C-alpha cells in the first residue's frame, strides 16, 4: 500500500471513531452536540491522531487501544481552535473553509461547545480506560502526558503568550517557547502517548520525540509561510492575519528565505532520527513529515 | 466538635489543598496561573468539596485519597463560573464580592483561565491516580462520574439550556432539567464520587443520592430566592439579574411562598434520607443541608 492511500484510510478511520465518540443527539442535548460536531467533523487534516496511529503501527501496538486517546487529542485540538477563533482571541470568521463556531452559533454556545469538547476528551479516555483496564498504568501515563500537554504548562500556556504578544514584537526565544507550547505540545503528546500505550523502549521514545519536536516546530514555520504565500481558497481561511494582528513570526524574525531553510532542515532532522532507529519501518513517518513540508493548507 | 467548627476546618483544608494544586508560578506561566488563582482562591463556600469530605468521614474513608477529586470538582465549578460570567453569557461584573475574571484580565485570558482550570482538574485527578494506584478501579469510576457530570450531558448541557432560555418563558419540566444539570450534576458528583472512593454499599449510595439530588434542587431554589430577597453586600453580587435577563425561575413559575415551601420540603427529605440510613452519623450532612437552607450568600 502506498503512503497516501494509508493516510486516507487512517483519516477515514479517525473520522468514523470521532463520529461514534461524539454522536448526534436528540433534544435537550441536541444543540450542544450539533455545535461540537460542527467543528469536530469539519474535515481537518487529522494530523495528530494519524501520528498516533502511525506510531502504533511502527511499534506493533493495538490500533483499537490507541484510537480513543488519539481521538481525545483531536477533540482537544478542535476545542482550542473554537476558542482561539473567538472575537476576544484571534477573531477569525473562517476556519477550514467554513464559518467559525461563534459566527454560526453565537459566542456563548461557541464557548460552551469548546468546553464540552475538552471535557468530552477526558470523558472518552477515562471511560475507555475504566472499561478496558488491561495495561492500566500505561493508559493512565498516556492520559497524564495528554493532560499536561493541553494544560497551562502546555498548549494553553502557549496561547496565553500568543495573546499577550499581539501588537508588540517578541524575542526569538519567546516565539519558540510559544510555539513549543501552543502547537508543539499536542503534536508531541500524539506521538508520546501512543508510544507509551504501545510499550515503547527508551531509545524508541527518544527517536520519536526528536521527530515530533522537529515536525512540531516545522509545522508552525510552515503556517507562518502559508499566512503570507498561501492560497486562501486552498487554506480555507484568509491570509495575512499575522500581519493584521502585528504578530511576530518566523518570517518577521528571520525573513522568508531563512525560514524556508529552517523548515527544510527541521524536516530532514526529524526523518533522520526515525530512520536511524527504525530503518524502513519509519517509511510512513518520513512520508508524513514530507507531506507537512509541502502542504498547502 | 460542633459542626460549624468542623465546616471551617474542612474549608481551610480544601483551601490549602487547592493552593498546593494550583500554585503561584514564575514567568512565562505566571499570568495564566495568576488568573486561575484569582477566581479559584476567591473564597467560595467550597460546598462541593466539603460535601465530598463529609461523605468520606461518614463512610470512614481516607480524606487524603478523596481530597484531589474533591479539589478537582471545585476547579471545574470555578471554571464554569468564569465562563458563565462572560459578556457572551450572563455578563456579570461581580462575583463573590470581586470583579469577575474578564473585568480584571480581559475576555481572552478569562476564557483561557477557565479552560486551564477545567484541564487542571483532570490533570490533578489523573496524576494522583497514576501516582497512587491503590483501588485504581474505584478511582477511575469516580473520575468517570465527575467527567460525565461536568460534560455535555451534565453541567454544560444545563448551561446551554440556560443560555437558550433567556428572554423567553420555559416550562417547569425544562427548568427542572436545566437545574438538575447545571447545579445538581456537580453537587451529586461530589457526593457520589466520594462514596465510590470510600467503597460505599448500594444502600449507602441510594440514601446519599436522595440527599444530594434534594439539596441540589434546594440550592437552586434558594439562589432564585436570594436573587430577589438577598442582600447584595452579603451576596457579593448584584441582585435582580434573573429579572434583568427575563429568566424563568422557581419564583416566576410558582411564586415566592410556594418556592419557600418547596425549599423546606426538599431539605427535610434530604435529611430524612441520610438519617434513616446513617442515624447520628449523618449529623454533619444534616447541619450542611440546614446551613444551605438558611444561607445568605
């Protein structure tokens, strides 16, 4: 099977699992589930859960056991986008080619839909762990990794720095801290939680963390590039929002040429790390890193 | 020891534990922790964690083991207040006698501080369970009860109905559903999670659930009464907000006199249930129900 095919199959399986974890409901819960599903089922890249599945396959783990945690990560990622798009934050009208949650449901329901997705992520993991207690210590450790990554010392911490950095220039060190938290933490958690669930050895985890840290930062640099050079139609959102919000980005700090070089170097290092450890078994992770490098949305 | 004394001691212990679970931090996490602590350490009644501790004592459980879950419930309760006070929701300027979070930190940080407290609640429970795996099945079951109570089918579901009910009259059935979810679910979870952690028998749980369901609804009726007859200084917030928001309450549906009668009846039934099962050991729960009946804030 070629990698693109595998990617499509995994995205399909993630979508199917998400659809089951957050189903349509009848009244009185109908409206909140509709708002949760509007954002969750909007067809994102599913990079994070696909990363978890790729690590699981690489380590000969059980896809069925990894899926609930992978889907929880996607729920957390989606809630963060809903809150990030709010007028009080980035004030974005479009996301993935559709109106943002608060534009469709109003601000109050958008806040609650985000809250509900975050809560549901933990509900999903906890209930699955309770009902499937085999390997319970690894499952709790995986949940701990995810909870730390999404919290005040991880993703939310990054968003706070991001919010505080609008309209003023920040230093390279703070920009890297912000991205390591805001985007990097959950990408890293996708890889690390799956590795823990699949009982990875220490050397495996080291190679996988080098990979995820590198593609996490590369992902953010690519986002900064796309906000200038991207095609709004393919992106599904307007470009130039960093400039409008006077944000410091890799481009404003290092320029476009150096940013593209960093992007290529980080991607190459990510691939080297997993190829050195897993040889040809790292094929899909290599494909994924290159796909993220070349992506247009 | 008299009950009032015991209450004060437990509130003090809860505050100490919360202070340790959500400590002050230095930069770059300083600001988000400051916003989390501003609302969390604002001196609420701590009714929910105190309920957990009371159930724990009643069942001869370990206070140390119950505390992390009790504190997590208080973190969830606090986050719900921060988001509930936002301009897009109830738009309240004061809470517990102090400016609301968004008035002090701005709306963006208030949204993130709420998110961070919800996340931290799960982080706290998961990390404690991982580090203290004795009785792990009961701990996961307690977490599951809490996660379900705070989610789209519990507290958040109630807030959605509340938000959708502004400016229009709703039926008694929907009002009860709303309160059972919005306030009742987490009060019930405080009692039920502690009972599970302390390995309660089925008959214990039945008596405790009758108690918590009754005081949950009584609590809301009392809130509706205080919004009309309360003293703004003692309440720490303005009164009349239900009328301003044209909300259906127990008072608009049944009138003041009948509401007060319902409040007294629900409290009496709550006390009867636990006295019938636990006799004099239910003393503190009786005191707490009467305290909630007579409270002025």
